C-alpha cells in the first residue's frame, strides 16, 4: 500500500536504436569506353602526324640548325645554323636541342628529327585529357582530346619541325600543373607549372607566356590556401619562372662575343636584344620578319 506522498512509478523508456549506418558508396570507376576512346584518339593523332612525313617538307631553316647540332655541341647549345657557329636561328634553342639529341642518337633524318615532336604532341593530348577528366569528367575529356588532336592547325604544326609543338606541350603541361595546385593547395605543382612556362619561354620566348597571366590569376583567386600563403607561393613560383626562363640568355651573355655565334634576329648579337626586340615587343607591336 502506498501513501499519497509516494512518487508514482515511472514507466521504463527504452531508447530508440540508432539508425543504421549507410556505408559510403564506392567511388565510381571510369566508364568502359573511356580508355579505349583515349587510345583510339592517340592512335588517330599518331597516324595523322606521321603519315608520309618524309614528303611533308620540313622547315629547312630549323633542319639546318638541327643538323649543325649533330656536328657540334657548341652549335647544339646556341642553336647555330652552321657547325662553324657563325649565326644562330632567331629563336631560343630548346626545341632544336630536343630534335638534335634525337638525331645524335638515331642519326640525322626526317623521322629521327620528328619522332620526339610526335611523341610530345601525343603527350599534350594525354595531359589535356587527364586534366579535363579530373574536373569535368570522362565525356568532356574525350571531346577535348579529340578536338585538340584533329584541329587542322594542330595537325599542321605537329607535322613540321617548328618549335610550336614543344611550345604547346609546355603550356598545356604548365596549365595542368597549375590547375592541380589550385585544387590541392600544394606548392610543388605550382613550381612545376612555373618551370614549364619558363621552358616554354626558351622555346619561343614571350609567346610562351601567353597563358601565364590567366593561369596565375586563377591560382591567386581560387586556390585553397589562405591569401597570404597564395601570394608567397606565387612569389616562389616567380623565382622558378625567372630561373627557367633566363638560364639560356644568361649563359649566352657570359660567353664573350668573339667566342659565340651572332644571335639571329637581334640587332646587336645578344640574346637580351632578341628577347626585348624581335621575339618581345616586335611580337606585340609587329614589324618586318615577325611571322615565325
């Protein structure tokens, strides 16, 4: 018997069981068609860039410089038109160095000269595909790779020994590395991007910087680190850019004028005049001979 003052018995409350934990969905793999599509695009591009290559008529100006580089390491470094090192071409020699090394190993000829350029062109397609796929998916990546591979001017420059093939490769690689740095916040890809643009400068000078302002602006605006860190990273990238851009011109300037060839396209025989004049402001303001 209970009194009126005794507390009423409380019913036992059973807590609800926790909701079942839904396991995370496994990451979606690449569609089955993605890799075969990329391989097909690369094979198609390889055929277009190499078909009847010996009859395509290469630029004799650059062919002479490549041949000179197989006869003289000095000509190879300066990009001289002749093995006697009287005058260089009107561009920095990075593309000629690549083709010259191939010809030194395999022998001088059209195929030996163009083989590294064709491989570089295919690598450009692959890098573009990988970068677009990471952000916009496999379908967009396949379309981007196909458009790049089949654009008529792309086919034309990749069948010629002009430096544009290497230039495009380095610019695409630089943009791809900067995109990765923007998304993951790491410094190393940004420095790699700066190095690529610097090497592009040593392929066709200021034309190698065409995409650089936009690439660095995107990093400054959208990268994951805090603003102060982004600015510091860009300053470090600027140091890498300067070193990778001006190492050749600096090396040339350290060689006495009597011991080096005349720098083609310059007015005073120096690489710095070539940078500021024919391949610098001359490309912006125009002028006679600025078509290559």
